[in-house]
């Protein structure tokens, strides 16, 4: 599903004057020091390990899901986070159990 989405996005990208570089050429890529997670409509939660620039779709994130890896435009990756779960409630410094009174 992720590769199908990436191919559709490349097919829909507008050709502009990029010199001799075709649409879909990766011009920059850098790995993140820690894995990130995000949500892509129609795919679900994806793992993100790199960021980059691609002709026709810049900036992009390298996403993995279901054994597939593809570069997806940043605007399509929502709720980017460092934890795989969608929401983690803050504890505000409280512990879950109170100490017993003597």
C-alpha cells in the first residue's frame, strides 16, 4: 500500500524546471538519530527513519509499513512522534500509588 501511494504521488507530481533531474530524484537524505512514527491516511502508523528532499515532492520522509519502504511527502505524514502509540498522557509529576500513612 505504501509503495502504491508513492507511485501515485510521483505520477501526479508536476514537472518543473529542475535542470536535467527527473521527478522522483532524491537530492538529499539524512537519517534521524532515533526512529520516529507518524500516521499516513489509508496506511496507518508508519516508522520514519530518514528525512530528505525529492524533486517534485520536497520535503519527504522515508516511511516503512507492512514490509514496504517509500519516500512520502512530509505534508502527508501526520502526528509525527517518538513513540509508536498515538497519545501518551502526561503524568504531571504524580505517581500512580500514594505512600501509606503511618
